[in-house]
């Protein structure tokens, strides 16, 4: 089906049909409705390649994530997908798996195929990656800093979320609080450790290196780290884990050591995964606005696409929320 057949059915010129679909020149409401009705009846779909030549737009946003697995990245992806569909855009998605060369390859593959690129690669050199983009192409960084006038950035306040949870534990009487952390050189683990330390400092409590245990950010890592923490004297009265997976492993280690939760040890995690509500006891955690981050990224990117000739860079930080449950011994909201 071609544009000429739609024009013939609607009783207009092919140029008028083009104007309706490319939105280049205003068309009166009655004519527009007639053209759209004819197109629907004929099942006409505009040629995306031809349309992009006319509008200089592809109607597609590129997305490069560190991983396509896991609840957090899945929620970010769901926000991106929901918001882009709502606004009539498609997504071209790839993952880098922490590999710089793979990220460069993915970005180069997107050239000419997307109107802008959303990058979530906090462990990689964002500035170097941005140089791989076309000069005029808008970019959006998630969980990484941006310092130029065409690149927007949005991040989750992971340090603030961790600090809020540790303050919650301090308010309920805990003074020795253990930290189960992943490699602090990783952006997320490092930020959450920074929040943990900041909350202790604000309360006038010392940072005790023996209470900071580093292991894999998994259930097995949390189990092993909690067992090591239990050997510290004097023993802490609370554990803050930088992930719910580590916290679940810690709960198992405490159960195997006959340490009652929360009577002898309070436990809190980060991420508020669905499993947090169903472990025994239910796990206190920090809820992360991952879906909202995806929606915000699309909103900011489409604004940048619309203002390509007048770039405006936005900076946004989304707050986390403490969700108290029985593993801390309290149930009231913050």
C-alpha cells in the first residue's frame, strides 16, 4: 500500500497525506480525519526510513544498559518502555555487560538509527563513550555525572537511601551496625557505603572497619559475610546489607547460628525486591524508584530531541524510601 493509494481514497494529494503523517505543515481537522480514516481502511503504514529522511527523526531512542537481567534493570526497562510507547517512540536496546568495547560497538551501531541515546553505564568511562555519539545527538546518563550542555543526567540517591535506613536503625537504639557490602569501587556499593558512613557520622558514632564486610552481592555472599560479622567482638546489634540478596543470605546465616531476628539482631536490605515481603521475618528495605527513573529518562530525552537546535541539559536525583518491616523489630513508617 502506497501514499498515492491513500491520497486517492481520501480525495487529496499525496503531498497532503505526507503532511498529515510527517506533521510538517498544518492540515485542517476534517482533511486530517479523512486521510487517517483512509489509511486505516487500507492498512497503510508509513515507511519509517522515508519518513526519517523528511523529518530528520527516526522515532526511536537508543538505550544501553549494563545488564538486561535482574529486578532493578527490568524495572528501569519497564519505565523506559511504558513512557516511550505512550509518546509514540520505539526503543533500540542493547547491553554492555561492563565491557567498554561492547559499549562502543553498541553506540556505533545506533548511529543514524536513533534520535538520542540513554546510557546507564556507571562503571564505564561515560565521557569517553559520549565522544562516540554524533555531535548533534542528545544523550542522557543514568547513575553517572554529566558536565556538558547537551547531556542530561538522572540518578537515584543511593547514598541518601542508605543513610535513611541507617538513621532508622539508630533511632531504634542500635549503636553498632554492621555493613555487608559489595566491592566499594562499584558505583552502587560505594554510594551505599558512603550513606552508611554518613549516617553514623551524623549521629556521632565511629566508623568501625571491623564492622564493614565485603563479599559478593548475592545470597551466598551475604551468608558468608554475616558469618564473618558474627565473629566480631563485641557483636553488632544490627546489620545493613547493600542489597536485599545479601540481606536474605544474612537472615539464613543468623538462623543457622541460632541468632534471633530481630530480638538479637536487626537486619535491613536495599532494593525492596518482591521477596523482601515473604522471607521470615519480612525484610526491612530501601525502595528504589527504578520504574520512575525509566519514565523520567524518556521525558527528558524527548524534550532534548524536540530542542535539538537549543540544547538544554537537565539534572535530576530521585529519592529512595525506607520500608520498615519485622526484621528491624518495628513496623511504623518513617
